[in-house]
C-alpha cells in the first residue's frame, strides 16, 4: 500500500499551447528532491481532458524516467469512454507505472451499476492496481459507499481518492473497507481529518507548490503527531484555500508562475484568472513565505 502525499502534477505548456517537457522534467525532479511520496501525472489537475493520448503517454513516460523507481508513479487514466480508457490503460501499463488513478466518467452520469461495470471492465484490462477517483463536483456522479465496497472486492481495485467533501461518507468508507484498501483525500484541506478517520494520505494539488510541506503534513498525521500536522496546516491554510478561488488548476498554475516554476499557460476552455484573484494569490504566497 502506498501511503503519504502524492502530487496531482500540473502540465506546463509553452506559449503556443504545446506541452513543455523540459519544464515538466524539472517539476518532477523538484517533487522528488522535496521528498514527495508518490507522483500522479495526467490526473484532472493535469488538464488531461485537453491532452491527446500521445501527449499523456509522453508525460507519463517522462515521469517514470525522472523518477527512475525512486518514488511510485500512479498514472491518471480516466474519462467517459470505457473502451478508450481500456486501450489507454494497456499502453500506460507498458511504460512501467505502479498503478492507475481513474476518475468517474463525466457527463454520462452513469448509475451505480454503470460505475461498477465501468471499473470492472477497466480492471479486467490491466494487472495494475487501480485507485478509484470520486469527485462529483467535477463529474456529476458520486461513488456511493456501497459501490466502493463492491468494487473493493475486485483484486486489483486497491483504493479510492475521495473528493466528495462529504465527511460522513468518507468516515463510512474508511471504517468499512478492507484493511488493505487505501483511502486518500482528494481535498488538501481534509488531509488531516481523513487520516484521523483511518485514511492513508492525500493526492494533492497544493504539493505542486509545497511538496515537502504537504508530505510532512501527511506523514505527521499518519504517525499520530497531529499537533505537528496542525502547525503546518495552519501556516499553509490560506494557500490550500486560495488554490480553489477559480477552477483548478488555474490558481495553482498562477501561483507556480509567480514562484518562477512555469509559464502561466492553460489550454482552452481554461483561461487565466482575474487581476483581483491574481492579487489574492500573490498576497497568500507572500504571507506563506513562498515569494
């Protein structure tokens, strides 16, 4: 079981909108140098719906190459076309990743039976461990606890990234899944509460900016040192909050640009945030000592 903090990596782009592989390599190396526990390329924070299959494969390949086995790589392989996801999973498995993170199909809004069929189909395609990703606020469909329990019986479905924001649902899942089924927070602000309920870590947006610090929060909480975890959380609370004043990953990439880590570029339909929100992001970075 992988525990701790994994980074849902952003994808840097050149001014012409193409993927910037050199910058991406530097970002991955920065994560490893800071002590991140695992890496998640091509999740939804990576703007994966706008990336071609070939671009996603190249991003995952770069992540694996830079990591060189030093930290696990959990590749995002999700979407709303089950057959296409199965084909992509087969290609991703050949790159040597350690597992897959797969978001629920968006727009289709499948029933719970549809979700079960979808994930079982994906699991039948690959021998890789699969982490479910439930984020109804972005996809329009929640993975209900009973569905999680059913899917946990599939041998290579091994965990869930829980971003429902429903602490009662999270508590129920964490308390009733098998002991070898991992529960990760999909919300940075809920990292400590989720771990206190029996969770195993976080798949984080903020760790793009502060990888060492987010890894520290998760490790302190996993070790039962909640006082130390709270100290870090309080210091970076406003950063974790400001990352979502606009659609993710717009604010985090604005912040990373201010920190000199990448160029502030997105792919349509995402665009830069407003000047007022940019000023708020800068103020939070200054307050946190990141500028």
